[in-house]
């Protein structure tokens, strides 16, 4: 980034100090977050959110209690969003032998975000950590983070990358993002924090909160990505740390054949998700300048800020493009490709290659959209098409429950003309089929289907 702060001339958007550690000590010497003498009786609260996932919850609690061996008091809070399955029975089976387990059951489903807010505010520990009902904590690494925060009382939250873990093969599939070395940011480093997040494509979700700081900032924004908003909100009250060691394992597969999708990946493939990211980054950077005594982003910095945010969003759209192609949603992938092309985010050769790949598959998906919308149809027919076998295979790859026939002149007369959906190669062939009594709206020409995705 090359944004100049009007207050500092040569300092860029995230201007660095020659000696950050000395500055942090001078900033925070008179505002220690919590003294040792005020330590609460419960040191750590592990907050588990659940809804109708009792089998996963049982395994998560078993793993947690089999491995918890901290030498301090802790609690495990299960915040149940009014499950209708046997979740209460699962939790009750543990409560008799695990007094540190607290069960909170909502009287109605309040939504995932509200359930998280409730769990955090009901926690009694000095530190608070989130755990999904089907993920795992690496407790040795978590212990290291707690010791780090015990020694750094000015730190209000400690963020770490999370590990993607295949529980079937018992091996790592990488990290969601990477941090090369420990970083601590103070209030005067607000712009440096923005550069760190943008430059390393960091999503500050998985973290350990100091409870009293969390309670000052915790809420769920309605139109912006909460993690970007919260990281700067914490900086208004305390230091923010990033450590390279993951303590959280996102389980990608619990059993053979299972494949779990990250919530972040779901956000990545939607325009609403990109807009939430954009809004979160805008809010984060706006507050960063306010912490430097300015009313918001200065006029001279606006263009560079907008460019840096767009670069971040472009990277998320590239992730979306990959995910959508992988899930065979070729129409959505084509839409994303157009946006990336307009943003000049991909090399021209790559755009042409992807367009060639997606155009034909998008046309076939369009064909299937019409077929699936008409429930009276029983099968698909391919008529007078030189590439019929290739098209048949591609259609089966997209939807494996299809009945597809390669039609010939000999069997056309026997077809139920109101139950078959036909693709053909030319308008001449289509006219012939319509003259034979096939319904006009149920006969489509391959070239017309392709026209939507033409160069």
C-alpha cells in the first residue's frame, strides 16, 4: 500500500514505528486491562454453539473432556439454540460427571449470531473461546496462548489462523491464512493493523478474547462482516495480537464420504458475502483513521483505500470462482468471471481460457434449469448432434439422475411428445421436430443455448 497520512507526510496508510514495542509499553503502562489480584475464579470459558447436531456434539464433548487437563478452573458452556433432537439428553449424560459443564437452552431459535452473543455474555471466565459443535481445540496450543495473554495484560484479543483437518485420514489440509511471526498492535498502530489484515488476506475470526474487553465490543453488525468490525473495536480499548500457531481445527471430514463446507466459503460465493466483506473493511479502515484523531478516511487517501479493498474482494471472488466450478455451478461461475474480467483482476489469457471452459457448460446448465422447472418431463433427448455422447456425459456429470436418450429418425414417432425435452444441433432439425408434433417450447437448439455465454 502507498497511502499517505495527511498528519504524517511520509507515513503510509499503515505507517510503521521504528520501535513498536517501546511505543506499546508507553501507551499502555497506565491502562492495564486486569491485574492478577482481580483474576476471577474461572479462568477459561469454552463456548459451544449447537442446534440439532447431537451426534457431532457428543463426539466434540468426548474429545474435549478426554483431553482437558488444565491446572486452572475452566467451564464448558453448551448454548443450545432450542434443538428439537436429543441434544438435551446428550448434554445431561455428561453433566453428572463433569461439573464444569454448563447447559444453556434457548426457549426459541434466536439465530446463530444471537446464540453466539448469548454464549459470550453468559460466560464467567477471564478468557473466552468459541468452539463449533463439530470442530476441535488443540489444547496444548490454546494453553500457550493463554500464557501469552497472562504475560501481556494489555492484549485484549489474540487471533490465530485455523487449521483445516481431515479427521478420517488424521492429517492437516493446510491453514486458512498464515501469520509468519507474532504481531502486537496498539491504538497508535491502527493503520498498521489495516495493512496487516489486507496485505496478508486475514480473516480475524478465530480468537481468544479477554472477557471484559469482549463485553465492551461484542455485537453483530447487520450489513458488514463482523470480524473486521470487531478487530478495530477491540483496538479502541486494548492491544490486538496475532500469533502464528493454530489452536483451532476445522474438521473438513468426520467420516468417509462426508465433505463439510466452511461458512466462509458459502459467503465467498455470494455477492452478499462480498458486500459484507467490503463493508467490514470500510468500517475497519474508517475507524482506524478515527483512532488517529481524524474524522474518517481523508480525501487524499480515498482512492488508494478503495483500490486496496477492491484487490481484497477480487481475491475472494477468485476463491468463489474456484469453488463454483468445483460444485459445477457453471452459470454462477460465469457471472463471477465477468465481474473479475471487468475489474481487470485476471490476465486476458486466463479469462479467455475460463470463458471457453464455462460457456458450453453454462449452456448445458441453462438447459437443465428449464428441464428441472417442468415436472411433467420424464427424460431428455439429443437429436442430430455430432457430439451427442460428449453432451450426454456432461449432463450426467452435472445431474446423475437423468434419463437421456440419443434419438434417431427411427424412434422419433414412438416418443411421448409432451414428456421429452430435446436438444438439437440446428434450427432446421428443430423445425422438423416441431412439424412432427413435438412441443415448440420443449425443443432447443444448442447454438441458442450457447448465445447467452457468447464472446
